[in-house]
C-alpha cells in the first residue's frame, strides 16, 4: 500500500512509522522541517517539507498513485 501522512507531530510520526514497519510505502508531509525529528532514526519512508494544499507538494508525495491519505494535523 502507498500512503501519505500529512503532519509529523507525535501521532503522524507514529502512524507513518508503523505503516513503514509493516512494509508500506510512506511519504510524510509537514511544513515545519523540525517536525521530522519526531520520526525514529530507522524510518525508511520519504519526508517532504511544504504546504499540503500545494498541488506540487502532493504530486511529489505521490498523490496520483497513493492508496490512502491520512491528515494528522
């Protein structure tokens, strides 16, 4: 499954990490770069800094082929 998690606070980071550990392809979007420090060091997904309302950010995250988007802001 391909997932996009919007928001990398405590809950968003935990969701992204658990999905990633279960073998899913995960992209995390947040507009505050320091938020990505909430992800564990062994997180293997992608991180994208930017505004989720920006179409280019969503395209770079893989919105065209994703199966699920979780807004955790």
